[in-house]
């Protein structure tokens, strides 16, 4: 599954090549976006709310989701930031979804996609996103370092997603300000919260630690807080919620706890 998604991402990135000069100019002249990192540094566990229509693991989640109203509902419910899927083939996302969410709310937005090429970072900055997801398992270490550094140069906060200690070491070397631990294995699609409980305490205090996947109840957020997560990324459960504002408010406000490895 991961290989297929990366292959498709490379194809989409190649289509940006004729627009490279235009994207570079637009990215460099784009106005400052709200700080993703600052939004996640708080005394309670920050809730990053995702706009997601479908996924490989769950199939259709909310095919006809209205991005405008959903973004406003998330903000009303207490979201610290938004995550917007832009991957079209398996997640039903689009660049238009990101642009729509950005117009509706002032919250920082992280573009969630399979980023494999610098051109996608230029595109992301042009769209007005505050941050970008980089998946360590989808990238050779040298490319991850290159993309993380370019993101910083463009004014994008990088959220580097990891699943083991080797990937965590590369994420820390990259200087990315936000490190996410995905409890879902993107190859098997299985969820194992123990992955985050092992790795999050290893993330230094100067980085923001995000617990990703498997969050649907307040007890799940409390479990994330117990291992030292600064934030949780919540996708399917709130994208499918009939009352998104209420669903988010039930997750928000859990006190954050110090990480064991914090200096």
C-alpha cells in the first residue's frame, strides 16, 4: 500500500515540473502563515483535526464532507490546528480542500500527503499551508533531510512521521520541529498504540511530539498524554462525526504531562 501511494505521489510531482519557476516565485512571495508549532505548544494536549473523506483502512468515511462547514465546526470545538488530506487516489483529498479550509478558519493547517519531491513543498507553500507532513518510511534518509531543510527555508513547519527508533533518529537529525509517531503501520494498516508509547518518551523537549492514529475517545487522548504527547492527530472518528464540534470538544482539554526524556 505504501509503495503504491509513493509511486502515485511521484507521478503527481512530475506533473509539476513545467510549473517549477512559477511555483518557486509564488512560494517565495507567499505571506506568512499561522505557526503550526506555536499552536501545539500549550498546557493541554493539542487536538489536530483532520479533514478526510476516505482511507485505505476504512474505505469511505465522509465522501460528501463539506470542507467549509467542517473546518468551522472543528475550530468551534477547540481544534488547535487542522490536517487536510490532499492525496486524491486513496483518500479522496484535493488541493481545493486545503485552500477552502484556509479561507474558512485562521487555524494553522498541515498538508497531509505523500511528499516526495521539492516541487510539492513549493506547491504547499503557495497554497498557504503552515506545515507539511513528511513520512520517514516513504523517503530515503537523504531525501527526508533535504525536504525537511527546504521546508524550513520556505517557512513551513515539518511534521516528520516515524514508526521506529531508526526513523526517529533521522527525524531528529533533520531538525524538524514536530515529530509524529503513527500507531498505524502504513504497510499492514494495523494499529498498535505501543509504538507511540515506546517512541514518544524518546522525543526531546525542544520538539513537539504528536500521537497519530487510533484516537476516537477522551480516554485515547489521556493515554497519549500519559506517554508525553504534546498533541494528537485525529482523523476518521471526527471526519465521520454527525456533530463535529461536539466530537472535538470531547477530546480537547486533557492536561499535558511531562515526557520522561525531557531535560
